[in-house]
């Protein structure tokens, strides 16, 4: 599975568009307002898409753990 952790709402939109993602399955929250998502399609993609004002200081490390199925 390919994993993407992307910051900035504008950048997140550009990445999703470039990857051709048109449907996302919303998963568990990493931080308030920022869930793990999985693209529904031929290629298995896990995405954490964070706007600039969401997520704790350790968001990126935590996001990768959540994508891997760990919750702590």
C-alpha cells in the first residue's frame, strides 16, 4: 500500500487530484479534524490530508503509525 501524509489544504487537493482519487473511505481520527483515509480504486492508497491549522506537533509521525494500523 502506498502511503501519503500531506500538509496544507491546497497541497492536499493537488496531490489527490494528481493521483486521480475521486472517492475516499474515511477512517479513524489521527487528531481532531484529521482522519486516516483510504482511496477507493484500483490502487491501494492510504492518505492523511491535513490543512495547515489541524494536527498536533507530532502529527506526521502519528499519521504514519495510524496508517500502519497502530493507534498509540
